[in-house]
C-alpha cells in the first residue's frame, strides 16, 4: 500500500535520520509515490516535534563547531541543516535566536 509506505518512510526518516520535510519529499518522489500519498505521509510529522528536532540538531552542531566568527558559524550550520532537508526560512529563524550577532 503506497499510502502506508509514505507514512512509514516519512516518520522513520524524520525520527531516525532527522531528515527535514524537503529531503523526505524528494525521497518519496524518487520512489514514485503520488503527491496525495506524500501529503498523507508528511502528516505523520508533528509540527512541534519537527521544530524541536531542528533546534536540537542546530544546538548540537553549534556545540561541535569551532568557528569563532559568528557570521561564518551561522552560515556553516545553516547550510548543514538545509542539506538535511529543513526549510531555509525555518533554519535561519531558529539560528538567529541561537547565535545572536552583536550590534543587531
């Protein structure tokens, strides 16, 4: 069943591999899953859990980053999260809270 597969795929990739919605959608499209089933699969991801997971992922990356320049640090970590499939607007919004820039 395509719908059941989409739900299992989306839920699993999010919980286990901490993929964002964009990467999950692209993975499902590559497997030939229909748009309706993709939408159904994404409903398995709770929005609060999604944002909390992104924030935890960013905090871990900040802790392991050795870059001293806050602009470069924010850029590196942002590109990492976007590559994991998270929406750029959401990534930058959370990063601005986590890595404040003095003078702004």
